[in-house]
C-alpha cells in the first residue's frame, strides 16, 4: 500500500459487509463483494472498523479500544492490512486504486425469483435422485457403455476438433451456470472468466459476495456446477438406456452425441476430485472443515522444507532442523495440512508426467499432421481439405494461446522462482 497512515488519518471504506462467523464465536467475516475479498477478524477489529466508519481518526480509535477493551491495538497497522485486502477506499484524501468491480450485467438482469426455484429443497431432492440413478442406468446398459468409448466420430480433423471444442465449451458453460445461477438465486452476482490450473485451461466463476451468505447457501453454490453436470449426465444415461431398449426413438447421430456428452460430463466430475487444483470439491472441503488457507499453508510447509534442505547442504554438520526454530511451522504442519501437502505434491507430479508423456506428444503429433495436411491441400488447391485442417489448427492455436495468456497474466512461475531464489540466497 502506497498511502501514508498517520495518527490523525481518517479512513473511508468501500461497500463492505460484516457478519459473525458460523465456526468461531469470537470471529467475524469482513468482505467486499466488488473486490472479491473476505477476511476473518476478531470482534475488537470490528469495533475498530465501526469507529473508523463513524469518522474517528486513527489515534481516536486507538484510545477508544484501549479504554473500552484494555487492548493496545496498532490501529494504523490494522488499516494498512485492510487496505492491502482491498477493503479501504481512501485514507485521508488519498484514493486507493482497487481491483475492477466484478459482476456481469446479464446476470444482474436475472431476478433471484427466476432461478430460485431450481435451488429449492424439492428440486435439490429430485436432483439427488437423478444423480444416483444416472450411474445405475449407465452401468446396467453394457451395450451403450461399449458403443461410446471412441469419441472421435468423423474422418475430418475440423469436424472432430470443432465438435470436441464446442462440446467442451457447452459443458463448461452449463457447469459454470450452476454456480452463477445459484449465486443469483441467493441475491448475489458473479463474474464468469477463465484462467488455468497448472497447465489446464479452465473456466472460473468469481463470486465476490459469497461470504455474505450462510454456510448452507455457500455449499449449494460451490456444488452447483457438479450438480448440473451430474443431473445432465443422468438424463443422458437414462435417455440412452431407453433408446437401447427401443423405448425411445433416437437418431444415431444424436445417440452418439449424447454418448460423448455423457463421458465428458463424468470425466469432468473426476476432474473435480483433484482438490490440489482448487476445484469445486476443494472449496466444499475447505468450507466444511473451515480450512480456507490450505494452499497457503502447504506453500509454507514446502518452502520451509526447501529452506531446511538448502541449510543442510550449506551446513552438513547441522544437528537440528531449522524449521523447528520457526514459529510458523508448528501452526502450519498439522495432519490435515500434511495430507493436503502430500496430495498436492503427488498430484502435481502425476499431472506433470501426464503433460510430458501424453499431452505434449499428442498435441505435437496432431498439430504436425494437421499442418502437413494443410500444406498439401494448399499445394494441390484442395480448398475443402485446406479449410478443414486450417480451422483445426486455428482452434488448437486459440486454446494454447489462451493458456499462455493466462500464465502470463498470473506470472506464477516467476513468483515461485523469485521466492525459491530468495530462500536459496538466505
């Protein structure tokens, strides 16, 4: 934060909300929906904010807290932390530039009543029944299961690539609508964007006001995407079961398309189990266990282990571990965090192996073959084939370009290298 905080400074907050935590009687949740920020504070921190909101200066609030709570709180440091979290609009006359306000107009135009029915107890119960029946019908129908293993259904590169691309986009949109509409049903809005998890390009729903809601509603929002996937998969599985038993007439092309959708949807659910990628399942787990800082604690553990490893290299005669002297380590290193750390390390290692041994070779081979086809088609003036392979190349390039753009935007590799380098220099 670049603003100076003095004893006579006065603070203007953004449109923040404050509510008691469900998990800790002495803790409050303070957040700002437009900046997608929420933090936990003790009750005395809330009193400090309320005094600052009334127009009191830093020194006045410090005196108030000392007199009424016998607590010597560094109010200036508190204000700096709140500003860094994006909760402060201005200190004195110095405006603090925050992140772009989130929220999309088309979501704001949807009234909560228009989508709330889909998240009623009755619809949630019906969804659960469908979710259970889907795999049952899919498992029973052995013939259907074997007919849909091959998802490449055309000899054309473009048709195959475009089909899978748009099917993937459709599934992503339906999944994210589960989060977005659930949030809207509870009166808050959200933003749909995209990002990455490791080297996977993903859609992301940012729901800045989610911490205004009670836990039950938060869990419904977190699970909204998987619920949509499972319900749609169940409808597909039941439809194909009925078609295979001649109860429902269905064209072959539609049958195969639904089969592709079904496999893709269940693979998407399997993806959500990778909690080390901060998937929907991770957010459910974090909220149910009140462990919202697992990646940060994992980072602390790994950095301390790395630091300890480097220290041992520089001092072979060291008789004890440096992390035993670090106050952060006992707090960070409990069994739950240790388990998440192990899952993260193993998961990243397996994902990296998948990238090296399968994804990259397959991508390079497919791209090379498409390129050769395009070159040959252009040379022989075969317009249809040139368009076919050229469009497939364009879609592949677009996907890779979006991934690289997302990487460059977050610069996670650079930050990780900087932190590890700093530890090494120590």
